[in-house]
């Protein structure tokens, strides 16, 4: 069984924003799977622990920086934008958003240099 993690107040506030925005089971403060005719408050919204399995497995992994912060994984700051991200390898320097544009720019520069040498 997964270990139940405790959240700080700041982590809880960010998790609640994620729940309101992304959770498929959240309906105006109520949790649909717990609904038995009467509204039942979303347990994850009122708790400082990670209790909801759906939230832990489906919603929280969408925000990789928050996931890494809660599960005490290492994070780095993007060299381009400065935003924290959870690296996929020990060589990753850029967040996924910046990585795409940096890669595209480097590939274009490489192709430009190769064309200028050949002709």
C-alpha cells in the first residue's frame, strides 16, 4: 500500500487548485464516487494528507514539480526560464517546455553550419 503523505499548507493549497481544475470526480466541492444521493465533501479537499487514490495516481502526476516536491524527489531549475522541474535524467538542464524550443534552435543551427561547410 502507498504510504500516506502529509502536506504542508502551501502544498495543500496547490493540490486543491489541481483538484478544482483537473479532477474528474470533483463536482462543486463534492466527490462523485462517494455520492450516495446526498452530497459528500471531497475528502482530499479538506485533508492535509494524500488520501484519495485517484488524486495520487491521476491528478497529481500531471504537475511534475508538485509531485516531486511532495514525494521528495529531486528538482532542478530550468536554465532558460528558471521554473522548477523534475528531471528525467541527470543531464537534463531545461524544463520540457523550454527543452523543445532549445532542441529546435540547436538543430537549426547545426543544419545551417553543415550547409555552409558543404557549399
